[in-house]
């Protein structure tokens, strides 16, 4: 029963608890056979940069980098909000594996046919 | 005048085997592999489960020991989502038959 699932994440180190749980839930979705996208937006876009998540670990959870690597390794996709990325002058040559910079249309196309989502 | 009572079979309903809910099995549910998931829970558990079910052949049974407090709800949900059959659930032990590919 494959469906689609979106996890929207607006935080990075400014709320590591939310950033971590977002990827835990995303891993639950992709692990349950759902075509899953994590949409990084606002401060969340910083997580798309290689090395940013290194050493970040919320108490009681696996390291964030491990959660992200497992997500992508299981077939999850990471969409990175283009204007949020541009505003922060981040380097698009340093994206982590599985991440792609997208505009709104890409996300809307993914969700338009009907798609549950959860926001952090 | 006596009229024989009509049965469901007269109405075209065939007898069905007993319904056992989500826990169905056509063969003994002896595990091909036992996996102790320890305290893994939530996304960590199901993502690991996704990988572990591939370690048993289609039709074979994986026995999972999962002690996380949410596992009793999550494991049956995961089975319904993925199409694998939960053939036994006595927390913290679950037996899952891998679906045919």
C-alpha cells in the first residue's frame, strides 16, 4: 500500500529536538513503504549542507546525521526550499546526498494528488 | 405445509473459513530468523524492520523482539502498511511473514 508522505521541517540547530524528531518520523514513513519527502524550509535548509549535521545529537535520539543518512539510504528524498536557501547564501555545491533544491512547484506536484504531511 | 428453511448457501453465499482478523496463517509460523530490536522504537524501529524483513525469503517468518512502548501499536500498523502478515503478536515478541514479491 505505497502512498506519499511529506515531513516539513523549519528548524535546524535552533531547535534540534524538532529537527531530530522530524527525521525519526520521516524514517518511520519511508520504512513503512511510503514515498517520502522531507521538505527543508526556513532555517531547516541549513541541514542540507554537508557537514552541518556532524556531531549534532539530541538527547535520547540517534545522531541527526545518522538519521538523515538512513533516510536517504532507504530511498527518502530531501527537498530544499530554493528561496530559503538563497536568502541564507548557502553553497549549492555542498548539498548532502539525496537533497535537491526545489521551488514550490516541485513540492506542489508531489503533493497535489493527495498527500498527508506533518510539520515540525 | 412444511417449508424447508433456506440457508445462506441457497442464497449463493459460500461457506468461508473462520476469520482470524489480521493474524492469518496458512502454514506453521516458525521463524526463519529471530531479530532482537532491543529498545528501538518509532522510525528507528520500522526503518530497521524494513531492512531486516529482507533477510528472510518471501513467505518465511521473521520473529522480532521489540521492547519499545509503542511497538505493540507500531508493528501491526507497519504490517498493514507494507502488506506483510502479522501471524503472531505477544509483546514484546512479534512474528511477521514476509509477503510474496
